[in-house]
C-alpha cells in the first residue's frame, strides 16, 4: 500500500511543479537623465538568502525575463550607476520603468576581461552590438556596415541583398546622404539594427531600414577630437575633421567641421545592338571621367536643453558646400553590323568640362515630453531644408567633317519642409499603442539650357510640387509566448508638375498594413513571421522631362509619367540562441522602376536612356547566418540564395528569371600588443535586378588599427577592394535589342588615418528628423 502511495506522489510531482505557471517580469531601464544606458544586467535573487536564481544582460532599454519563482528580488546593475534592488511580489502586465542613479568612480585603470556577442537576432531585426566588441575599432560607420550580413555598400548607396536600398537612420534622423556616415566614428556607435521588413511605424518607402544608435554621454565636461586621413587610389585624397562637445546637467552642445578634397577615376562603356531594326545600327561608347572636388566643406552645430525631467527641446543646423569639376573624354562609334572590325559609319569624339556646385542647408527643431516613467511619451520635430545644384557643361564634339561647340547647363533648387509627431501610449491589460503623423511639402524648381554653336536649342523650366501626409497606428501585446504587433499607415500624396504645359496633377491615397508575430518555442528557439506593404516613389530627377546630354547620338531623359512601385513582403525566420538563423522571404513588386535604353521615336539614329515601370517582379530568398566569437576572433558567415523573376510586356520581357548565390565572411582579430586586424570577403554570382542581368562580383577589404597614449591617439591603415575586382557589368535584351553597360569606380584605395582625442568625454547630440524619404529621392547629393 505504501508503495502505491509513493508512486502516486512521484507521478504528481511534475504537475505540482508546473502548477506555478511561468510568468514574465518586463520593464524599462534608463539612466538618471532619462537616456538609455550602455547596457545593464538583470538578476533574479531569492528573497530568503539572496542566492542567484537567473540573470541576463540587455542593451535595449526594454527588458523581459521569464520566471516561475514569485516573489523574487530583482537587481539591476550597470557601470556608472548604483545597483538598484526591487522586491517583485507578482508579475504584472504593466511595464515598469527603472531610473538608475549615477555613481562616480575614480579608477586608475579598468581591464575588461569579457566581451559581448557581436551579432544577435530579434523578432524584426538583426543587431550588431558594436559597443564592447571589436566592431568599435572598425573605423567609420561605413566600415561597420560593411561587416553586416546582407548589407552591400557601394557608390550607388547602401542596400540589402534581395530587398533593395536601405533607409539610414542615426539617432532617429535619416541621413541626407550616405557620405555623412564617414563623419561618424565606429567608437561612438552603441549598436546597429537592420530591419529587412520594417513595420508601419517607418516611412512606407523604406525597402529596408538600418538604424544606428550612438552612445550617450554620462560625464559632464568638455571634449574634442581631431582626425586626419589620406586616401590613395588612382589619386591622393586628403581629409581633416574636428568635433567639439560640451555638456552640463541641462545643456548639451556639439560642433563639427570637416574639409576634404576628392578625385576619382571612372570608366564607362555602352553597347547598343539595334542591328535587327531598320536601319540596322550597332553602337559602342567608351568614356573616361575624372570627378574632382576642389572644395568640400561640411558643418554641423547642435544643442539640446532639458526644460525639466519631463520636457526637452533641441536645435540642429547642418550644411555642405561643394565645388568641383567633372572632365569627360568620350568616343562614340556606330556600325551597320556587329562586326566592329569594319569601319564605323560614324564616329564622334567628345570632350566635356563640367564645373559644378552643390550646396545644402538644413535646420531641425524638436520637442519631447514624457508624462511619467510609465506614461505617455510625445516627440515633435520640424525640419526645413534647401538643396541647390548648378552645373555648366562646355562640350567640344568632333565628327568626321567638323568640330562643334555646345553647352548644356542644369540648375536645380529643392525646398523641403516637414513636420512629424510620434506618441507612445500604454493601454490597459498590457496593450501598447504607438501612433504618429507627418506632413511634408516639397518644391523642385529646375532649368535646363542647351545650345549648339551659340544657338539655343532647348531652354526648359520644370516645376514640381508635392504634398505628403501620413498617419500610422501600431498596436502590440504579449500573449503568453506569442508577441503580436499589428500596424497600419495611411499616406496621401498630391503631385503637381509643369513645363510649358501641365505634365501631371495626381492625388493618391494609400493604406500600408503590417503584421509581426514572434513565438518563443523554448529558451533557445524563436520563430518570427512578418508582412509589410511598402512604396517607392520616383526621385525628383527621374520625373524631370529635361534632357541630359551625353553626345549627339545619346541622351538621358526623365519620365514624368512614372508611378510609384508597390511592394508586398513576407518573411519567415527561425532563430537559435538569438544568433543563428534560417530565413525565407518573398516579395512581390508591382510597377517596379527600371532603366530602358531605346531608339528615339523620331530619329532612330539617336538613343534615349530613361526610366519606366515594369509590370511586376518576384523575389524569393533563403538565407542563413552563422556567427562565431571567442576571445581572439569575432566573425560571421552570411550566405543565401536569391531567385528573381521579372515580367514586362512593353519591353518584350516575359518571365525573365535567374537565381543568385551570395556569401559574405567578416572577421575581426585581436592581436598581441593591442593591434586589431579586420578582413571582409564578399562574393555574388550572376544575378538579375528588374530587367538587367549582372555579372559576378568579388571583393576583399582588410585593415589594421592600434591605439596609443591610453587610447587618446589611434592610427589605422585600411585597404578597400584589394584586388580591384569590384566593378559592375550589366546587360539585357529589350524588344530584341541587346543593351550592355560596364562601370568601374575607383574604389580600390589605401587609407591612412590618425585620430587624437583631447578628452574621453564624448557628448553626441542625438537629433531627430521628419525628413525621411524626401532626402533619399535627391540624387547626387554628394
């Protein structure tokens, strides 16, 4: 009888243990000033003897810990702050906010024996933890991004493989140009988040979003830094920059100035096979350019002031003033067959001198309010920007019988005014509402003047106005192991463009939904599903119908009839230990924008290059990420397969399809005597983008850094594109006409850099901007 009772008791033990259900303790940890910390640990201790039950380390302000031990002591520890101890009697759906109290230390030396993982995963993003890892020694923010999985950095911008161009946001403000990332040191970055399928909270134009968060200054005082750099590619390119910061209990000031000269070598070649047309034509264009920037001044001044512990205001002014000259030498030959050994039926030699000026000014003002530690938050931002470009091309064209002098001038002024407000509102039963609105007004005024032998051929004024309004809602909550987030964004755009007649007058309403579901199977395994609908609007220059002269037989022309492309993106991801992942994604794009090369409808001897909308494009991708880290090395491998299919009735392209395989390996090595060595290797096979194929690309970068004088002086040598293999070769067939294009930009260069810090105090002003997609739609900002 006793044995039977014992068996019954043993059988009931698991159920008795599990009777106390797993609960979640969630909250937010901030510094004394309300800013996020550089990281903190959450420890759960026994109330009886303070023995450790479990713990974890967090970089984000928000934390969440599951436990079946209630009540419990919760201990929060972060360097530079006093330990905070709380007694938790019951888990609550209401999010706690913990403010840490600053604690001063007087230390002669700090030796860090452990390091954070360089790479981690969350439900909607990939995270590079820069602070506390070897990534902080990479150099600039661009060097950090080159180490990120699936991120491609080139002269066209920053993009995510299989997704498209990425929107870059630094401390809440989207950068006006990727070149601005060169101003940001990797040592100032806390972390980088990569969102391949962003929610409705972000501007609907974002194919992908890269968020960079910089460190917060804890120490009050004064700081300064000077950097000198010399790049050697085909030419020498100097750079010098300085920054000054000052911080008190309420006021933070920051100033930055940089001057650089840039000289780059570019080669281009075009093939146009129109031999199946009447008359048959086969064209070759070879072009060499030297783009020289004689003066490039950048300035940024900013400051913020704490009105109280609930309210803050801030101002920022930034500008870039650029002068330069682009010299081109081009030879254009036309044949009546593909046999180029025969004499061409025509040959043109063109020499162009194109002095240019590009200036932009932008000002930002913001106000933020937080009602209580766990209450509502509100952020409002007002932006005003002005962009001016002016170039005057002097052209000397020599044909078979004569030499003709031509002139092609272009002047553009773009004004952008934008207002944005975002609010976060806690709701009953653990629900949370994020909502916001945005309004932007854009005006583009440009003039194109073209003359030949002093006689005016074309003088066109183009005016473009756009009003864009947006409103978004995002609801989220935790249901056991499932975290759900449902959002919607409403955008209305009103576009009006004229030349000598009305080109377009369109008003459009769009609704962009998003859904994100994350399910935690166990302590180590997570599954995530997301859906988002997005839009990409044409750039202002792409809509401008003015002609950009190349030579007498070739020209670029904008297309005011372009419509935005609409994308539907689905992603399913399985992750282990929040480090390794296997993902599948599918994207359907309607009306994708693509370049077209075609014969002029009035004169078949002329070739026009313009953009048009295709019918649709489908992209299916499978990717895997495998990180590795120990005391001496931090690395990861990213690899995947991307399958693209495009259809376009107008060009005769039907079911154009191609798989592409990519692999990326990035490593950082900690060497003896404080040296840091880094290497990055990337490879892409032949692939397809819209209606153009592209050939395989291989690239390798490497660099070494060393700090002296207790980290006040840092020296580095970086070598990008070591084997000079990163070039672009694309081709397609449109209406039975073969089109080929080859482009090489002088990216292979060695960089020598010295940085001296006058103080370890670093006070980075974190601005926010409502001008998001508008800046990205302005080409050639650099």
